[in-house]
């Protein structure tokens, strides 16, 4: 019997399109799966712990970038221009993340993990959180 448990995020679309999460990578035995990449419909998975986020302006900007500007067809393996990378970096920094040491919470922001830009796509952005590397996820547009 496998010691891993799989959770597919929003498999039927019933969560709506306003959710935003980060999965912080860690050996938890819980693997989150996510459809991403616009109409490319990739299936990603990442092991870790889920952190719900609030960032309506950041989410709106992410959707504009991927759905409007990049036309919703996915960006996996994209050769990001300096301007696009800078814009994505700014958008990711708009999203708040509350770090907690078990007794105190502290507001922080996410950072784009530029060492993993080849993995960046709609609804799947590698990030650095105060708790370590992770993946920023939201509802894929297709």
C-alpha cells in the first residue's frame, strides 16, 4: 500500500475561479495534482502542504497575463523575455503569504523562483515562500 495520498485540486470546477493556493514542497506524503497550462491541459503534481492565499489583484493580473496576453494556450518551456519575466515577478510579489512559526504570524510575499522559469505556466508558477520552495496554483482557464 502506498504511503502517498493524492489530492486533485478542484477536479470538477465547483470551487469556482477565484481560488489561489501555494503548495510548499515538503515530504508530507500528500501529493497535490493540478491541471494547468491553459488549453495545453498539462497535469502537474507536487508533494507538500497546501497554503490558501488571498490576492485578488494578483490573481486578476495572472489571469490577464496568461489568458489575454499569452492567449491561454500555455507557456510551458517558454523562453520568457526580460519584460515578461519582470512582469511575472511583479505580479507574484503582489500575493501575500502569512508565515507562522507556531506562535506568531508574519505577513510576507511570494517571490518568483527564477531558477525554475522553464516550469512556469498558467496556473503553475514556481515560487519561493518564507517556508521554502513551492508552486503557486489557481484555477486553470480551459
